[in-house]
């Protein structure tokens, strides 16, 4: 049990430091997640643009069908 003001202040300081550590960890994790999401979105957009350019550059219907079959592959 805390009986002196010094003990109470020490306990409060330790609690505040623990909360700040948790908050910093949460913000760092959120920052990493946002970076991953941005990189994924950028890659998806780039792939989509490349696929659209390939389809628009097709010379005939057979090439379009061939490209669609190729792009549909995982």
C-alpha cells in the first residue's frame, strides 16, 4: 500500500512511462501498417496501369483475348 506522497509519485511516474511506451509502440505499428497499405496500393495501381496499357496496345481481338487470359492468371 502506498503510504507516502513520494511512493505515490513514484508509482504514478512508472504508470505514465508505461502508458507512453505503449502509445509509442501503437503509433509505430500504425505507421508501419500505413506504409504497407500505401506500398500495396501503389503496386496495385501500377499493375493495373501496366495491364491497361497492354490491353490498349493490342493490335487485334485475338491479342486482346490472349492478354486477358494471361492477365487472369494468379
